[in-house]
């Protein structure tokens, strides 16, 4: 029996997700450098997450220009709904940064490095020159690898930073499981052609690779006061 679109994607991701989880574990290791790494994490995640709403809005708009396409209406509806669910999450990171002792302006003024542009920018390419359904692979990875329940509390204890500095970690641990289930249902109802299923998978696998690189850079970054870049 052939797998559903969601099942096939989850199977492919199960083969590479251990690499991503290992990179994340190196970021969260409990040692003297954890507070600095967490501040790097906030900067990097702000650079990534502030692109989420614009990406989804652009993908939804592209759906509306595709002409007769059975994917376009349900995909656009999902993206418009999910846009509102994700709106303002970049502001959560600014609030966490302030609670951690980092001026929010340091996050908004930082120049996004090339590896962040590679992670996010590939989605713009596929939206414009492939099909906006590619974005579902990106979303599947980001929401399928939500912070573990309890991570926020562990980080607060290990870093000595206020618990209010970890609200984004806590909230995403609570929210993203439900969002992943919504995405699986969408994937299994969309009339995807084989090439479109492949595009979603390519997008997802690229996202795993690029996100693991991002975490590795955070894990090995110098103390935040010594460098303005992750």
C-alpha cells in the first residue's frame, strides 16, 4: 500500500531529522556558554521567523495568480489562516531578548548572514519559479521540530536567566504539534502531482540541511559580546 503524501514526507524526514536534533542538542548543552548561545539563538530565530508571515503571504498571493489549478484555492486558504496564527511571533523573540538582557535593537539591526538567507531565500525561489506548495516542506520541518516540552524550564534553570526570557520556546512547544497535524491533513487532501510531492520533499530536505547548519553555527559561536554574528 502506498503512503499518503503526509506519510511519505514524514518517512523521508525521519531519515534526516536525527541530524537536526543532534545539532539542536549541541546548542542546548548545559555548560558555561549556554546563556551566550541562547542569545545567539534568539537573534538567529528572529531573522528566520520574521520572514514567516511575508513568505506565506507571498505564497498565498502566487496561488491567486496560477489560473486553473486545483491546489491553489485550498493551499491559499491554509496559508492565509496560518499567516494569522504566526503573526507577531517575531515580536515574541524581541520580548525574550529584552528579558535576557539583550536590547531588541541588536536583533532588528543585525545583518542576516548568508546561511540564514539560504535557509529562507530558497523558499522565495520555489514560490516564484516552481510552485507555492513548496512552502509546505519548509513549514513541515519548522513545526515538526518544535522545542521539547519542558525545555524552557530547563534552560531557565541552566542559564540563570528569567523564565520570561523563554516564552517563545515555551509557546512553540505548546502550539506546533497542533499546527503539524493541520499540515498533515492538508497534504493528504491536496491533489498533488508526483512532481509537486517531490518539490515539497526537496524543500523539506533543504530546510533540514540549512537549519542544522544554522544550529551548528550557534553551537560553535563565540560569546555574544565578542561577535555580532551567529
